[in-house]
């Protein structure tokens, strides 16, 4: 079975990416609620409150972007719905508020994009003092350079991926 999910409003791009990769759901994105919700199994509102009493028979899911801490006046609007939290400790934190004791919270830790955030087995990090010289890259995307101060001495830190470390470095005054 494929669930038809209406995604209403903003969702963090990493959470959206994970949601779009879930199996068994078909997601339709809109900025505001349409007049008819009959063609959807679930209405997911990660960042906006909706008075669910105006939509009897519609299954709503809210969160996690509505607020950092619960807003009692707004939570009255979503009673009877599911509220998503990213971890058990946020559920425990929210359950400490009187207005959340009856709120149906579920944990959904959005997945990490392992294609984008993959381990870099051939990552090399070099650190060198450069009191008068500074490392720069000869080509775009060769490496990342950052500077930091330790005990008043400037250090440049070079992070380079690949086996040809240093081939693309030059020094500039």
C-alpha cells in the first residue's frame, strides 16, 4: 500500500530529503491547505498549526518545526493528532509541560543522506605554522583552508581529500 501524504508548509531540507526517500509514501507539496483533502491519507504540517477540528476525519501529523518549546494555546488546535519529535529526549522534555501530557508524540529521527555525508577514507589533515606565508589553493575545489589562532600564533589548517596532497598548493604573502 502507498500512503498519499500532503506536505503543507516548510520542512528542513535534510528532513525533506529523508522523507522523499521513504518507501510506501507518495508526497505532494503545497504551501497552504487546499480546499479538499479527500485525496490524501495523511496531511503533514511540519511547521504550521492547523485547527484540526475544522477537518473531521482527516489524519494530521505535525512537527517537528512548530516550536522549540510547546505553546499551549497553539497545541489546543492539534489535539487528537500526532506530533513528531526527532528523539526520545525531546519527547521527555515536552512531556514535562502540562499542555503536552495528552499530546500523542512519536519519535521520527529523520535519516542521514549517506550519499552526501559519506565517510572520507582518504581524508588527510595537515597543520602548519605560517607567520608570514599563507597557503592558498591553485584550483577550485582542491581543498578547504581555515585559519585559527593558538597562543597568539596563526596556524593554517589544510584539509585535503585524495592522494596527491600538496600538488596543488602554492604560497602567497
